[in-house]
C-alpha cells in the first residue's frame, strides 16, 4: 500500500481540535515561544497522521515470519546472537533477520556521531531527574486511547507491574545514553534493538484483540505515538529550565539528534522530523491536540498505578518505608507541578499540597552547577561522571541488581 492509499485512523482528531477551547488554549501557551504560526502546513500534518497506520516493517516481518514458519520462540535468541557476534554468526538466518540487521547496521545519511555524543551528554546532565520527569508526564499520554489501550491489554505499567516496568525503562534510558552506547557492540544499541523486536511482538499480540479497532486506532504502537514519546525529550529540555538547567538551543537540538538515532534503531522513522527549535514547538503542539482525551478506568488505573508504585508497603522496614515515603511525595509533587490541572484531576490523584513546588527547590543547586561548568576547567566532565554514577546507583538500589529483560508479555490481561 502506498502512502497516498493509507487512510488516516479516525482517532486522529487534530483538525477537529484546532478550534476547540482546549486547542486554542494550548496554542496560546506554546505559541509564545515562536514567531511564526504554531501549526504545520496541513500536508505535513496529514503525513504524520498516516504514521498512525504504520508499524515497523523489518521487525514486524521477522516476527510474522517466525510465527508462520515455526521459529517464533527462537527470534530473541537469534537477535541476541546477531547483536553480540554479528549476523554472520547466526546459522542459516531467515531473510527477515538479515533485512532487519541490514537496517540496524546502515548509518542513515543524516547521522552525525559528534551530535549523538553531545546529545547524550545533555541527557546525562539531568541525572535521575529525567527519569522522574518522563515518568510523571507520561500520565498525560495515559489519557490517550491509542496509548492506554495497548498498556491496559498487556498489563504493563498497571498494578504490581508498574514499578518493575518503570525501572526497565530507566535501564533503557541509561543504556542508550552512555558514552559510545549506540555504536556497534554498544549496550545501548543492543537494548534499542531488543525493545524494537519486543514492540513488534506486542503489535502482533494486540492487533487481533476485539478491543483494538484498527479503523479507529490504526496500528498498535505505531510510528505516531512513538514520535509523541520522542517529543517528550524536547519538552524535558524546555521544562528542566524551570529547575535551573541552562541548556542552549544548540544543546537541545543535539539532544534531539540523539533521540532521532535511538528512534531509528527502534524502527521509528516518522514522515517528518523537526530540525529547528520552532518546529519542535510545532510538533509539541500537534502531539498535544492530535487526540481527544479518553478518560476512563484504564487511564486512571495506569496513572494511579505509576504514582502508587513509589509508596511504601507494610512489608517494608522502617528505614525503607521512610525512603519510599520521601520518593512518593516527590513523585506526587512532580506530577502536580508538570501535569496540567485537567490531567491531574482526570487521574483522581490525592492532593500534593506544598510538594507541588518541589521541582523549584532544585533551582539553587542546578544553577550553581551549570555556572560551575562554564567557569571551572574540567568540571563539566567531573559532573558528567558523577551523574552517570548517580543514575546507575539509583537503578541498582531500586532494582536489587536484577537485569532488565525487555520481553513482551505472553498473554494479554483480558
């Protein structure tokens, strides 16, 4: 099917939302950051809308072939073998695996390794604060049906699975942003590829489910919501300014170049990729109004499960309970600070009280560190090493040293 023949799924309601009170309010808030219009040309919007009906052809083809030709249970083993030792080390590899690694091993024409490494350093600069930010703003996405439907059907990020899945995602962020992580043989490249195949397995599980309406929702985990997830990295840069990070436009664009390549390794090649700060604001606007919020039990369960995952349990010791209480208050406060009023209320979360201003308490520390990087020779590298150690230590303490597997669920939750 050609791009012209692709029908835009009906859940893409951008054009309906443009003139709504919500759309106009978001346009007013984001429009002040750019000089021109906050909207892309309609043809660009339609191309991005059609991404809602697109998955990941090479990886999806491998999973499909595995099920049709009887090697589905060996897919992960073959992928790991090829990642660790090269595709030539796999005995009699299926053509679909060869094609997937031809894509993984191909350097796209736009790739600039210096920018990738500079962008990774920007991400590391935020330390574990990036984890908390990504975690809490995801609650905005839980209100969107194309996202919450997949997570609810797989049982990911709900109930007792919420915290382990979050830690697994933190491992993904660490792996893909370490120095040299995305080069051949790098742990980040390996992790991105495993998540890519996991997404294809999830697509295959979810697509035939009676609750998944393809005409309305498109393809599960399509390119469209995955681009929305990458857009959160742009908002991370902008909103971390409120906590004292003095990140420049050039650094932000390098950071987004990092995420463009991570996306490429994961099979996310959208119809349009912003190259300027103003275009990223336009992308943020599009992503915020392209869906109509769909609040219900699924979205509230996901949001509450994430926040409650940080709460103490009766089994915890007094020391552990004290540490968890502190982190729970932080998560609730950050959720209240960064989420819109509408989203916070939709998830029916408890009052955050004064903890809603917690991110602002980071201002003195972060401003002093940012200034020190500019005036003290060698301090930038020292701080980078400190942040890398802090991230790894935080994850080890919370995961108990368990390794992330990045595997799809065997059965859907309903």
